[in-house]
């Protein structure tokens, strides 16, 4: 070949173009068949509860709107983590979503203790007004420094007392052992009536009641029915003395790892699921109460206004005891929510 003869590069260029095209197809194929990102959603109650139905709806919506990209695995009934270790698991990224009762956040913020104060809210409408108001929305961000992001409130309902003896007056609870969540406020609530608070995981409550290791507990109609507590408790006092709600949370690390457009879709799916869960909670409150009464396994104890006021008078000093931790302005906002 002469040194001044032009060199043909057509064939090498065509080969290079083909190789690049094949590489692009291969990369696209790999992406198309990549495993979806798994979002583990762990909770401690049954699937037929408002929380259980909310979690299943969230799974349906995410997988419908982000097909092949995200997969939601739901673990009910403490299958994955119990209520005493699910937040630690969340921060370790062993699970990406949990929805503990508001009492469970005590070690991460004291301000959410407002929801444990006895006889603070008149009804669920007041609870909802507070949660959706400015003070309630600010509480969603109260654990940001601890790496926990609040995504929304989920209702369960108002709590009732159950025991193997009728509880009409505060003195009827004296000396009895009641299971409570890991909450200093709830412990103080039972201390106020001379009862003995016993902090135990939710998953152990039925056995503790069945074996008479404890005498009673407090819970919503939904949980009392789904967990069959009414089968091992002879009396339920309709006290409506407190609220049992949840906060759906994720870790700051996981939430920020999501692309902004995907995060928006996932949050939208969660908001819709929570709305469904809250609707179910309202419906199930009366339905499950009636199912318990129909069973005739547990007798309903109804308080007169004067009897209920006795409980209020004995327990209301708990507000003052925790005012500095919760914040006086937060308590005042909750009280104000009772007025439409």
C-alpha cells in the first residue's frame, strides 16, 4: 500500500455502530428484566383490620402504577417484626414501611404522647381535626432528626377497657394488672386509678389474658374483635377514654433514595390507601362492637355521664404531669379540636 493512499474506515465504523447498537439493546434488556425494588411493609395486626386493609391497598396501587419497578411485600401479624422492634428494623433498612401505634414513638419524640393523654379527645372527629390541622401536621416531622419520616395518620378508633370484672368506677380497677403499650403516659393513666400497668408486646396480649397473667387491657373494638380478646375477657367498659391511631413512617435514608417522580407516585398511593383505611376504621368500629355483643362472650358495661366523669377527674391530672414533654400549645390545640 502506498503511504499517500487514503485508508478506508467505512467497515470499522459500521462494525462499531453495530456493536454500540447491540450494547444498547443488551442494556435495555437488562433494565427491562431487572428485579423490582422491594418495599417491605411490616405491621402487627390482622389483615382484616383497617391497618391490614390499608397495607394491602397500598400494595395494589403501587404495583399497578409502577409495574415491574416496585414490589410491595406486606407482613401482617408480627410475621416479620414485633411492635417492640419494628422501628429499629426500619432504621436498619430491614423494612421500609411500618405503621406503629402513636404510643410506640415515645423514645423518638415526647410530643406524640399527646395522643395517649386520657380523655383528651371527645371522639374520632376531634382526633381527625387535630391531626389534619397545623399542630397535628407538624408532629409528622417531629422525628426527622432521628431519621424517621412521618407520612400520614391512620385511624383505628377510640379505646375501651376490658377486664374479667365490670369496671364502673375508677376504684374497680384498683390492684388489677393491665397490659399497656410501651408508653409512660399509659402507665401513668393506670397508676392514677391504682391499677398495675404491665408493658408487653401486642402479640402476647391474648396469651397473657387467657392465662390470667394480666387482668385486662385497653383497645379499640376492631382490635378486640380481630385478636379475639373478647373471648378471654368477661367485661368491656365502653369508656372511649383514649385514641388508638397509627402513624405510617419510613426512614429518611430510604425515602430520599427514591427518585422524586417515583416518590410522588408512592406517596399518592399511600394517601389513597390511608383514606380507605380510615373509612374502614369508621365502619368497623360499630360492626365489630356488634359482633362482640352478638357473641355473648363478653358483657358490655355502659357508663353514665356521672360515672364517666369520675374516671375523667381521676385521670386528667396526667395531662399536667406530661405537659412539659408534650408541649402546652400542643395540648391546647388538641382540646380546641373538640370544638367544631
